[in-house]
C-alpha cells in the first residue's frame, strides 16, 4: 500500500471523520471504493470519446465495415 497526502475541505474532512468513527472503519477504507468507481467512470468516458472520435473517421469506418462483412461470411459458412 502506498501513502498519499491530500487536502480536503473542512466540511468534507469532518464528514469523513464522523463516518469513520460511526462505522469503525478507517478513513482510507471509506474513500477507496468511491475513488475506484470514479476512476472507472473516467476510463469509460475516455473510451466512449475515442469511439465517437473514430466514428467520424472514414478510414476506420471502412475497416470496421470490411471486418463485419468478413465476420458475417464466416458465420454464414459455419451455419452450413
């Protein structure tokens, strides 16, 4: 585990301390999951943006269409 130092607004720090005491859970455990979920959401947004960007690229669309055509041909051949 790596230690990091961060500044929090006073009200947020107070809320975190209250929840930590009430749940008998360390502060780091209370913030690990929300941070992980937030970072996963950021990754999803980046992924979505990259696909949106690619959808405007004619070359990428051509390659995708060719790939789908090939895929459908293989599926059609396997079903026989």
